C-alpha cells in the first residue's frame, strides 16, 4: 500500500514487510513569505517548508522537499510525470500485495 509520510517528506512503499523504499515526491508551493518560509501542498497535505536553499521560489512552483527544506525545483511537466509514475508504482504494488 502506498502512503505518504509528510513528516519525513517521503513516499513509503513496503516491500514484503521487510524493506522500505523512500522516494522524493513533488510538492506544489502554496505559500512563501519574505523570510523564505512557507508551505507546500504535498499530496493534499499542507507542509511547512523552508525555501532558503533555493532562489526565486514562486507560488505554484513544484519542489522536492527533504527534512523540511525545499532542495530542488521541478517544472510542471517533470512534476506531473513523476506523480503519474508514482501512482503506477502504487497500483502495481497493490496488485502484488493481493
């Protein structure tokens, strides 16, 4: 089963209940202030995020967040492609788990 752990900013996909694979998930910037603090929408969950490692962050940008810090910027196409692939992986994993 696919689940997102917003505290650790990772996607967890259990594998035979003994191994976990962690992946970065694109998150959309929904709030950013002058001190480079704000929030992202992370699969429907709003997460406080520090944008100080990146330049020129705008509302609507897509980022990868690790440990509360935005560490890279994606364009819309990359973000949507990654989310689509993650959904496919989740569907495949559910089939294997049955």
